[in-house]
C-alpha cells in the first residue's frame, strides 16, 4: 500500500507540469493576434495623419513586419515561432508609433 501512495504525488506533478507547458504555448498563441491587431490599428492611425516621405517608409516597414508576424503566427509549431511573431508585431508597433510622433508638430 505504501508503494501506491508514493507514485500518486509524482503522477500529479507530471500532469500539472504537462498542463503548464500546454497552457504557456496557448498563451503565446493568444498573444500574437492581440499584438498584431494593435500594430494594425496604429498603422491605420499613422496613415490617417499627415504622411511624409519619411513617415511613409516607417509605415511601409511596419506593414511588412505585420505581414511577417501574421505568417509566423499562422505557421507556428513551437513557442519560439510564436515569440518571433510577437517580436515582429511589437517592432511594427514601434515603427507605427514613431511615424505618428513624427507627424505631430
């Protein structure tokens, strides 16, 4: 009877660890669309302002990065793939924000 009690806590630890791993990957997968949407919204805001040749380059770069982020997210197989998608989307956010800042007097 003592042997049966000993394996139970180990099984619980294994199950909980497995759930944590799966949930963390799911969390990354959920984060991608949120950051991509944020980048798209900022790009639209930047395009609605006074676009100069300087800000046009930033907006175009942001659009390119959002497209790459979406592709990474859609083809993601690992946590690293989702991380790449989030990183590219956040970089697109930075370009769009900079374009917005440069448009204001």
